[in-house]
C-alpha cells in the first residue's frame, strides 16, 4: 500500500483510520515499520474501569491540505457507518477473542461507535475520526487490576502515535513495565516503539484506608475535646462560686476586721490589688469582700478602678488604716 505524506489517494482514502487500529493490535512491527511515511497522528486512550472492563477510544487526525483531501474525507464520513465501522468492529472482536483464549477469561467487544468531523483551527484544517468501544474483561479485576494479558500478540505504536492508559479513582499504580514516558493521573507512551507480548504490563492496587492518619486525627480530637471539657468545667465551677449565696450579715466588729485585713493586704502589696486576688488571699466569700470593699470606698479609704472585667482596688493613701467609728 503506497501512502503519500501530504495527499490521500482514492485507493487509500481514510481507511488509514482502520489501519491505525491494525497497526496497534495486529501487524508485526517489521511490517508496520516498512510502510511508507504518512502524515497523520493517532491517539489510543484506554480508560480502565474497576470491574476490569475498559472504554477504548481511537482518534485518528489527518491534515486536509487541499480541496481534494476534504472531498475524500467527506466520502469517508459518508461511508463510515456502512463500511469502516463494521471493519473496526470485526477487527476488535477478533482481537478480543484471541486475547480471551490467551488470558483464560471471557472477553467481548460492545457498544462500537464511530464519528468523523472536520476541524478548523489556527494551525490548519484537519479531518478527525474517532472510534470508541467497550472491551469487557480487558483487565483482571479484584483488589488489584492487572492490565496486559489482553495484549497477547504484542503492540506496535507507530510514529506520531500515543497510547494512554487511564485508571479508575481509588487505584494507584503498583508496577508498570515498560516504564511510561509520562505518569500523572494516567500512563502515557509515545511512538515509535514496539511492545513485547503482554506489554505494557500494569498492576493497579486499590488505595488502602489511611488507618494511621485517621487514628492520629481521632486521638487529637479526643485530646482537644478533653481540654475543652476541662476548661468548661473549670469555668462552670468558677461561675458557681461567684453565684454562691451572700454571706451571713457580719457584726460591726467583724466587718471592721475584714476591712482592716483588706487595708493591711493593700499596704503590703504597694497600695493596690485586684479584688479577685483579695478574695483568694483572704480566703473569704466573694460577697463578704465585696461588702467590705464597698464600705471602704464609701469612707474614701480606697478607690475602685475598672480594669477589663475586674476591679482594681487601690488605697487612696498608702499606710491608710480603717478609722475607729
């Protein structure tokens, strides 16, 4: 078969799209390499599913440089469903049947479809043919997905061709042979290259449940929850203390004694203390201290200065004492 690099003849038409599939799955590398150069690119995209089936998409792209090229492509598009699509279906069904025997599990082809469109872009005018089909039983499924035994006869990836294998969410690549030219969320190989029988060989494993990170997170949450609970209990206890019932009424002597103790404490502290500190240091009920502070304030012995949520108790004059009544 003679193929022109820039022009398509009526004999070849776009049956090159079928040839592209043939080059990948059926022709030995030596025969394929002997074919004259031609100007088209092919991308094979195999999207593997969790159950082992795969969606195959074969995209053939050729430049339409002349009106004659466009006319030939239009003729191909007209004949795609009646002539070329059945050829691809027959080819793939035969490949799946042979691979099934080699792998020892059922393999079938289904939902074969094809389309042909003309695309005009800043880089030129192109004819694009896309064939797609489902290959059931393509990969060996389970906790791992093993890809490769369907390629029992080996593969030949022609020049300007690309092979892409995509894998399902929740799986990671355990091993791949030969190494891919690119590996991101898919595995990519570029032609020209030959693959041995059973290659590319890819093993995917289901991502395990992240036990350690989750365990650490749970422990952290427990610790944080414990700290928060402790702080809430402490705050509740403090509020309960603040909300306790007023102390019993003190006699005049007892009241004077408390006031003297407060003044003495202030003198020892440089003339000022927060009221909460006075309560703590004297070990008296909050209401008792509050009553005594109020009395001292009325007598002009101390000042009450608001600091945030607390009162700062300050002697009007250092060394002051409670006057006798």
